[in-house]
C-alpha cells in the first residue's frame, strides 16, 4: 500500500520538484501536529493566513453554525445572504468611508483581477503601473503586474500596457500620468523580502495619483488584519487607497478575498456591460461567516495591540553574526542571510527541531517570520533560540 506521501506525489499536482512533504494530521493555535504526534510551531501562518491561530474556536463555531443553515446557493450578487451582508457591513465599519463597497471573491489573485478590471472600466484608461519585485498572485492578469521576469517569461504574452517603477522611489512616481488607470502596489512588499516604504513616499504616491486622476490600488493581501500592528497596513502611512485588496488573514483559514472601493467606482461594473465581473463561489456563506468571526476576534481581543512589542522581542532575540539585517513591520519580518543555501539548510534544521519557517519568492536569501498574532513572548523566545541554534550549527 502506498503511503500518504507517495500518493501526494502521485496524484496531487506539484508546484516544485522539492516540496516540504510535511504531513500534518491536525492543527491548533500556534501548532501543527504530524500523524506521529510531533509538534511544529508555525512561524509562517500558512503564509499570513492564520492570524488568529489555527482553528480558532470562534471561527470554527461560526463555520459549524453556517453549515447547519446553507452552503452555496447561487452566484455572487444575486441573493441576499446574511453572512455576506453582515461581513461586508462589519468590514465597512472599520474602513474609511470611501471604502464602503465590498466585492467578495475567493482569493487574493482574484481580488487583483477584479481590481484591475475595475480601474480600467472606471477610468476608461488602459495603462497600469506596478512595482519591480512585486507579487499580486499567479493568475494571468496578476502575473502581468508581477515585478519579476523570471516567473513571467514562460507565460508571455501577458497583458499589454503595464509599466514598472522602483518601489519606494519618489523619482519614479513622475511616470504616473493622465494615461494611467491605476497604480497597483503592496503597502509593504512581501515576496521581495519585506520592504517597508517611507511615509513620505506613500504620501507623495497618493498626491501624484490624485493629481493625475489615477486610482491607487493597495494590495493588503499579506499586510491586512493586524499583521503590521494596525488593522490594515495603509493606516501606518496616513493615506487611503481608492481600491483595497484583502485575502489571506481575512477568513481565519477559509478561502476568501475581496476588492473594496467606493460605491461610485464599484458601480461601474454593473452596466456596459451588465455583469462586468462575475464569480460563482465568491462570498461563499461559510467563508463569510468564518471571516466575520475572524475579524471580530481580532477586534474584540485587540490582537494587533501587542504586535509592535512582539516585533521588538523578535528583533532583540534574533542576535547572530550570520544575520545581516532584519526587515519588516509588526509580525511581518524578514531575516536576511547571505545565500539561499544558508536559508534552505537553516530552514530544514528548524523544521527538524519543530519550528516551521520559509523564504520568499523574490528574495531567496532571506527567511520569512510571519507567525499567528496570538504567539506569546515565551513562544517567541523559544522560536528565536531554535533559529539561532540552527545558525550556529550550519554557519559555524
């Protein structure tokens, strides 16, 4: 009889020739457990998904309650479904007034696709400006605004009319013009190895978009829902986007995403043509119920309040001569090393010792630290001791 790992390799489509092959039987809070009972502390959160921890009890209860009522009913936007209505209302209540119209989708990449269409439809323009080393998903449109040619070259031709600028370069903002439909940008670049922009740059970006009538799309797919120490990353820079992208930490572990804008902008998808954007499973009632419970946990337990102090503790505990730099904000951190070989081997040592870390798509020489927001100070100290011990073992 074939083992689960053998069946995984045989019947499940692979995304790389070297998958982790970590078999998980259950997960709870900060931890994942293998079939033989080995415990792994998750410092990646399923890639910024499990902000409230694995299987948060309130999220699980909301899933069970909704499953007892109904699952999928029809395509998004036709029936009045209370999980969608209540979640959209709650999201609107914690966002600026200009971000009051929520279009639910299934993922971050779908949110990107919808936002690109919305910007073109509303402005009547076709040029999109994105950033070098950006990541907004892997679907065709999202791939078109990815700022890494290595991952794009095999799939060309992609969308025309895309221009790329340097992230955090005020000089490059001059390329935004009256021909630009939208600038799409991560509030903090994630897959580039966690690059935090200057406040002055973000304010000038907002000013330049206003000056040219260009829509500003901020991608908060990784930075949203408390990860940076505020509910949304843009709050750190005192600006507001025209279109907001959210997903990952939004659903408490369930698949869901959204692009959010004002009613006037969003209504342009309603006609000429009617049904300008369509999704069958977007806003699935179970995912929306989970998302609402997840958001309420973050807000009621103020999970983002302790994020800055937890960031500081990580920085204090990760002292090692092999660490060249620690970048990031909140619990979205990057440990810069010297080579991919170091990152790969230290990651494997950490996993062997029960700590799950990973690296970045566009920055293979750095390790990702993005734990659930519920991580305790003792857990941070333990995780850092394992990481520094792994550095001692491999680098020495």
